[in-house]
C-alpha cells in the first residue's frame, strides 16, 4: 500500500473511531450496574451489534495500519515481515475472541 493510501485509511478509521469510541464507553458505563440478563438484552439490539462491529473493525484496522507504519520506520525489511505476521496473528486472535461477544 502506498504511503498516501495508508494515510487516507488511517485518517478515515480515526474519524470512525471518534464517535464509536464515545458510544462504546457510554454504552458500557450505562450498563455497568445492570444485571447480567439486562446487559445481554442490551447486546441483543441489532443497532448495538452494528455499532460494535463498526467499532471493532475500525479499531483493528487502525491498529494494523499504525503498527505496520512503525515496523516500516524502525525495523529492517526482514524484521518488518516477521513483526507484521505476528501482528496479523494477534489481531486475528482478537477478532476471534470478540466475535462471540457480538453474536450472542
């Protein structure tokens, strides 16, 4: 990916993350003292699921872009490939762990 394309996607995901992060924090603070059943009912709302998918997708993609930029700037070419693959595996693990939460 060219530098200008990475810059564009980094800014776009950041713009998506601003309102969705605010919503995410407010949502969990509002449900902090809710019973387990009420919390699960809140998560069952299709709008909540959609916002969570948008939030986590943007967060993972944003993190991936940022980490690749750091790897390219501070490591040699062969190290970039290794660290990039490790990052991909870790982010895939995060996605796998988050999916059951979204699709309860």
